[in-house]
C-alpha cells in the first residue's frame, strides 16, 4: 500500500470518528479524558522506555541540549501531562452553546449553535507532550485529531497515541478520534496538507519556516500560530520605573516563547530619562541590545542594529531598540515590522493609550502590562491549542471555543417563502 | 509596468487605506455610504451607457439571455443598488463591539473587541451590482475592498468603481478603500490569490469551478461560498401536505439559487402516502425528477438517477430523489453527498427532529421549513456578502460581523509575570 493510500484510510477513519464523536455528551467525553489520563500514568514505564530511544537517537545525531530537554519525558512530566488532560476535562464543553438566537417575524425559531470543526490536523515540532495536549483539546471539543509530530519524537508519539487509543477503546469515544499521520516522510505531511474534504483545518505549531511552508502548500484551511515579533513602546508619558519593569519582564522572564518582546521603541522625549536605566537593567540580565544610532548614544555596549533586526524574532537574550519621534512613528514601525501577535504601550496618557490601541493591528494590545500575558491560561481560557496570529476564525490565544464552528438550527411549522 | 507591479501598487494602496479606515467612526462611514449612493444615482446616464457596451459585446459573443439579464443595468436597477447602499448604512456597525470582557485575577482588564479584517478581496461573476454591494459591506465594516469581477462586466464595473471613488474623495474615507484589481487577464486573478500579506481574506462568489480553483491556488485565506447541494428529507412522521408544500417551495420558488433544494429523500414508510402527491405537484411545476428504482415505481415520468445525480447542484427544474429506509440512512446520504449548505427535515416527531439536527453537519439545518430561508435578509442580518459553506471563521449567511476579526485589548497598571 502506498503512503498516500495509508493516509487516505487514516483520514476517512478520522472523518467517520468525528461524526460519531460530534453528538456525544460532555459526561461521556470527560469520562474518556479521565480514562486517557489514567492510562498514560499507568503506562509511564512503557512511555519512558520509548522516549529513551528517541533521546538516544537525538544525542547520536548531535542534537542541542535544549532540544533534548524538550524531547525528554520523565515520570514527573508524564504525571503533569496526565494532569493537564484532567484539567481539560474540567473545562466547560463549548459544543452545543447557543451563540445567538431569535424568533424571526415569520415565527421561525433561529438558533446558531457551536458544533465541532470535524477533523483537526496538527503539525508540530519536538515536544511529545503536544501529542497528548492537542488530542485532549480536540476530543473535548468533539473533534478527531490527526497528529503529525516531529520525526525525532516518533517513537514517543507512537506509544503515547497507542496508550490513548487503548484507553478510548473502552469508552463510547471511537479510538480513531486520535491518530498519528502514517509515516514519517516529508510526503506524509504533504498528504495532510492536501487532504481537503477529509481534514477541516490544519494548525501548524512551530517556527516561521514550518508555518510558511504549510500556508504555501495547503489546500486545507490553515490557522497560523506562534510567530511573535512583539514590541514594547515606551511613550513620552510613560512612568519610567514601570516601563523598565515591563520591558525586563517582557524580554527576560522567558525569552524563548512567542509572547516575549523582541523590539523596544522609545519616544524621543523620554529617552534621556528611560534609556540609561533600561540599558543598565538589560545589561545586568545579559541582554544584547541591537540599537539604532540614537539608542547607541546611550550605551557603549549597544551593537548596531541592521534592517533585519527589526524583523527578527530572536527568542533569545537579544532585543532590537529604536528611538522614535512620535506615537504615530511607533505605530508605523509596528505596522511595517510586527507579526500581529502582541504589542505593548507604556504610558500614563489616556489619549496615547486610546490612539495606540485603536491603531495597532495585532492579536493583543497591552497597555501598561507585559507582552507575556498573551496566553490562554493567563486570559482565563484554560489550556490553549496555540496563539493565532491571523485574522480569520480565531485571533490570539485559542481555547476550546476556537476549536468549534457553528451551525444554524431553524425550526418552524411549515414555513415557506 | 508589469501586471504584477500594477497589482502590488493597488494592494499596498488598499492596505494603507484599510489602516486609515479602521478607526473611523460609524457616523463618518455612514455619511460616506450616503455620498456613494447619491453619486451612483446622479451618474445613472454614465453607468447605463458603459453597461450598454458590455451588453453589446456579450450579445455579439452569443451570450445566453439569462446571463445578459444579470449583466444589464437600467435606471431602476441603479436606483435599487443605491438604495441597497443606504440600507447598509442603516445597519449597526460591528466594529468596536466587545465580544467578551472580564477582569483577570491580577487586575488586568481584558476586552475582546471587533476590528476590521483589513483588505478583503472579492472574486465574482457577471452581476455588476455585486461591485457596489460588496464595496458597501466592506466599507461599513471598515475594510478596504479589492474587487475582481467578470471581464464581461469590466466596463460597467470600471465606471461603478470610478463613481464610488469620486464620491469618497469628498469624505474622510480614502478612495483607495474601493479598487478594482488592475487588468482583466487570468494573471490578474492569480496576483490577487497569491497576495498573502497584502490581502487578508479572499471571498470567491460563483460556481464550484471558480471556488475550487481559488481554494487550490490561493495562499490568502479563503472563505468558500455558495455551492448548495441541499436536500429535503421527508421523515416517516412527516405531515404529508406540509412536506409537499415545503418541497415545492424549496425546489421551485427560485431554482437558480444556492439554497434551492436539489435532492429529495423519502422515508420508505411514508413513500406511499407522499410520493404520488409529490410527483404530481412537481410535474405540474415542470420539474424533472431523477429517481432511484424505488421512486420510479411511483411515476412513469421519473427518469433514472445516475450516481452523479446525487452530487449535482442542478440550479434548474430538476431534482434527484431516493427512498431511504431510515433517518440514519438519510443522514448518511447527506454526509456523503451534501455540500454543507442547507438540509431540511419534515417531521412531526420530536426525537426525529432532534436526531437529524444533531447529526447533520451543515451551515443550516431546517426543521419543517423550506431550505430557501438560509439567507442573510431572511435571518435578519440585513445584507449578506455570501453564504459560507465552510467551517472556519463564518458558516452560513455572512453579514457585517462576519467581515470582522477581533483583537484583545488588555489594560493594566504595570502588571508583569
């Protein structure tokens, strides 16, 4: 059997499973999630053993320690993964929620209700915990999951999916609601991207190059996630101490994530008061500042910024910095270089805050708060499947409701036009 | 200058216009819409003259009269188009609406507010009124419109856009918020489909082949509209007279539109009572029934259905018909052949209605009502830009809110993580 036939069989099984899963009640889905969580914990030894094979292979291939760390599963991490599944069970079920409803003039009863999307394809990189997180979120929202993780984690992912499917086999949730895409070749990703009609949405989670290639090649609708070239704009009317604290937090609290700050924009009027303190604080945390000429005037350690720096998502202890002459220049910089993730302003001026929030086009705009708050947990949505940086369907942290569509149910007693 | 450079200039102007348009108030946008409506009426003679050129060319090319009728603009039709623009002005502005809001435990004020999508590309067929309707809906929802109509209506569309742009030039709304895609070649459509980063969403309005080619080739997110292979399922517990009336209305009241019925599914237990009356009523209206063997037993005029008939959107006085043994068989037929637009059940049984609405996956599911009600006006949304048959972003009739995205505005007083 070819890869393509293998894939189509898996896709059709996922589609059938989605149809079976859609009308199941919350109680049934939650019980299945608890069965999955218990099964994962019970299979700890088996999972750790499979994971050790992936880790050994990765070490032999000279993989960096940070990547090895992301790949590794320990009994403690497996317990945390199981606990995350139980947290998903505790979240409200979005399916069936009435989004709007009315009675039309002709007496028709119109209700728009949330329904599952159907089959959700997820393409992701090294972390095997995503395999379980994504499956749990899909299952709770009534969707079948077709998972395509990194080939470096394939042994771990195979065992994780196997354990979940065995757990589901004892419940009304069809085991085929959770599947790995067959094969580890690049072709197998292509099948997923071209599976229009079998797969309802694709969510790539990873770096810019993965996401671009999915957007370019996919005929299945895609939700882009994750690329965050976020900035902190320190307005003329900023409280300087607050601005330093927000900047440090946004840049250094966890530099490797998408909602960390990558650019600092400083209004010229506050540069004298703010930049010396800010540069000293950044230096103390080991941050390299890539500054324009005006920023470099405030510190010898500032390295010259190139045009590329404004577009770079460092994900490291680096930040690009520029002095701007006005709030509108900051907005224009963001329009040109931002990735539409999170942009922050620090200001005590109400008109400045109002103008910035109205004119900056991003998933999240922060006023006097760190960019690091753009997150499903922080926003109170519970777990998230990713942070959408596009404008269609979902924008910002995607929780369970963002994994649903709607349908109109129209009830009458014989109405015709 | 190449076509591609021409297109990119237009796209960049649209993107700049969208940024200017986004923060404008409802009052400003409504005044601009009234200026557009007045200008269209004042330019009636100019528009009719341009349209006559398109019509002459279409006649010379041997175009069918139905198409000529869709293409033609008369003073009365221009007045109706202007009036439709005024109706759009009268609709509520979706921009700025708070979709959800809360105060987080750390005191951050979280609001999710509606914002324009940005630049909306619309690809459509013969009717020049779509040029104005689409521009008005985009403008009201704060979006710039990049319009690509049929080359057969290019002279009419050029004048319509010209008149609208001249009207906008006297308002705070930038004229570049309404543009035709430069050129009439097939290449110019390709530029629009590949304009990721310049165009935020593409809405193709037309037949299945247009929509498929856009989905296949576009890197810009697409909202699919319009293909409707809708069915009426007459349940065992149906009121027979009501079922006949709904079927006739769904099939014959306006056969050329996407929410007209194309398939009839009849439960075996009601076939004796329903089919003779239904076939007689359909014959009287001139409908050709393409039936399976069991349907053919009820009428000599029924022509044999082929496998293709189940998947055909006739848009004519034809209907495919099949007898099924159960509600679940009807649901299975719809799952296999439906286009996800509108499916109707006629039944007096509450459990049957509940099972059908829960298991049929479509933009709209009708209980004891005609499929013809799936429509923005009928649903009370005012004008619609199309009927989405996909599951992402918008499903069913798309009004003004469906032409928006959202952004999170998060306001604090120095919060960090």
